[in-house]
C-alpha cells in the first residue's frame, strides 16, 4: 500500500495518529492484528502469538 493524497495531507497537517490510521484502514490497509488473524485462520501462526506481539486498538 502506498500513501494516498488524503493520508499525505493528514500527515502534513500533523493530524493525530488515530486519524491517519483510520484513513489508512478506510483506504484498504490491514492492521498487523488483522493480518495475523488471517494467518491464524490459514494455520500459519497461532492466536496466542498474535496476541503476544500486537496491541489492542484503543481508538476504534
């Protein structure tokens, strides 16, 4: 995923990280936790490992 104009604008405005993250997710970005969940469903990793290495999203 590349930075689109909306995200670039938010960065230049020094918007809060939560606003930038929300725009990125809306543009199709998958969070590390969501990507991990997909890999757990494929049997590549475990839920315990995902929970160990990721943080809970506080802003959504």
